[in-house]
């Protein structure tokens, strides 16, 4: 009797699994036409765990290496609970990015949307994304060459480097994150590092970041659940700050201030404005600090690059008065610095891939992509392709000489995405890092303390936080 019950249960579960497989795949397979080669892997889960297996960020990882060698640069798989086309091809990647909202659409997994919020510029699509992006571009345009903004960056740099005076060793990733956060929170909310609200937001923001890259289980006590709550607290703190500024009449005295522009945007709801602030903090914090750490690590491994970088900044400083701030013209002179930043972006791959889905049946060359399928353009595969970048695994900043750093159209270099979702704050990140490197190479030499490796999980993180031994320059 018991055996019969178990048999019925097993048969029922088998039927359920087979039913899910056929219901999920069969309609898509029937209309697939000429599909890229590949495999769907396990039922439902597919190949997601293998795809997400950690690997060094300056490598493809075993999953992509294996699949590209077996199936080519474009292949099918089953990832994030969806049939998927994975592209390691520069032409298809470019095609995907340039056809946003026409043939493809941003499609991050629901758990990511759950912690970012439904109004985040990272996940919204269509007209909502265009409204938020236009505001972001307006803010960046008024900010990037603003002397007050540039001076704030330098003051924060000086404060950071001064705090190292008595230290022989630092954990650079921690220092970079504090620096980047203090810069962006000053720009966005007008808060100084000493303001109690700054420490409160930073604490909640660290909790938020840990949950953003955690297993998405909304169970009390999990990193994901804590992140969702932290985001709510950040939104509440932002609302309090904005209400205080309005009540005190401070905003009206700061024409062109970030909050002034944001609050005057009548096309956005209050929730969208608070979400926009959170997006700005996120964009100016994690990727900027990580890129800074990448540049510092690679420079520590290249004495030739370090020497040329230092010479460039000595020449810039020689033309400045004692204690005089850097300006936009000085930034434009930092040509080799731009090469270093570009090469750190290419080798380090802060953003490995992005999530898209086909909103129509798409035909590209010999490939067919069915509507509803997830599409993953993998930037790191193009950045590390030896047929596109000679000695691709070598940090070689000189390869960028003559490259237009403001170009958004390079098919073989897309660290900030492309098309309508090209990162609007990319130039601000480069300014911060260029100014930071200016002061760093003139005040300190450094070497790594032991072996550390930037790993892609797929988010990128240094395993030991990049510990450095510091040597002050007289």
C-alpha cells in the first residue's frame, strides 16, 4: 500500500516536471528556426550555477571558455529560469545595445528589482527610463565641470590621504568605498563626512549592497531581507533631508544644486525622485570605488605605467600654484591617466554582462532569437578577446593612445554599456578617479601585501580587500 502511494507520488512529480519542461520550451523550440548551438542543462535550473561560478575578473571563466570552444561566440543556454542566448560576439552585443526598446528590453531578475525598487532607473523601461535618463544627463552636464564639485572631490581626496599619514598598511577597497561615498553623498545630498546622517546612510547602504548581491530569499535575518529594509530606511532618510531643506528654504538659495534640479522635475513622482537619489548613490559608490581599486592594483604591477603616470601628474602640478585646485582643463590634460582608466576597465571588467530580453522575434545574421527569451551580452568576453585586443590578458595602457575616450560607439569596448542605456555618470567616475590618482602618485608609492585577486561572482570583489603597503614620498 505504502509502495503504491510512493509510486503515485513519483509518477505525479515526473509528470509535473515533464509538463513544465514541455510547456516552457516546446512553443519556443517550435518557432526557433536556426538557433545557436548550445544546451539547456538541467530542467528549470538550467546552467545558472555553472554560469555564476566565481572566477578571476580578468578571465572568461570556465563556463564561457568551455561553451565558446564547443558552440562558438553565440550560444543558447537556460539561465536565471529562462531560455537564454549568450553573446560573446562584439557585433551581436552592439546590435543588442543599440536596439533597446525596439527589439530588446532591460530584464533583470525579479529579486534584483525587489531590492532596487520598481522605480529604479536600472530596471524601468520605455518612457519611464527615458524621463529618468534625461534628468540624469542634465545633472551630469551641469555637474562635471562645476568648480564647486571638482573642489569637493579634491578636498575629500586630501582628507582621505591625510588619514593614511600614520599607516603603513591600508585595505584599499575600504578606503576607496569611503572616498567614493563621501563624494557622492556630498554632491547628491549636501552632506559632509562629519554629518551624523552620512554615517547612518553609509551603514544602511553597506547593508543594501550586501543584499543586492546575495541569495534572494526574503526570510527575516537574511542579507536580502535586510537589504530591502535598508533601502526603505535610506528612502526615509532622504525624504527627511529633502523635507528639512525645503522647510528651511535652503534649496532656493542653491540654483543648479542637485536637489533643486531633482525636485523641480515635475515629470517624476516623489517615489521616482527618491529612487533616483538611491540610483545616484549606487552609481557613484560601488562601480567607481571598484574601478579605482582596479587601477591601483594594475599600476602596482606595472612600473613603466606608474612612472609615466607620475610624470604626467608632476607636469600638471608644476603648472599650478601652491595649493591651487585642479580644474576641467587639467583633467583634459590627463591623457595617459585616461589610458590607465580605460585599460583598468577593459582588464578588470567591473560589469561583466547585462540582462536583456527579446520583445520580438529577432533575426541577426544566421541566428534566430525568439520573443521572450533572455539575452545576455557579455562585455568581458569582448574585452578579453585576443583577436580584438593584442595580448588581451596584459595590462597595457598604451594600447589606448589615440582612442577617443568619450566615444560611445566602440563595438570592442563597452564598459559602460551602450545605446540608450549608456551610463550617464561615466564621465563623473573618470574625473574622480583621475583626480584621486593625481594626488596618490604624488604622495605615495605602494605595493600589494600578499596575493589578492579580483573575482567575478558575477559582481566583482577583491577577496582580501586589496591590502597595500604604503611608502610616503618626501
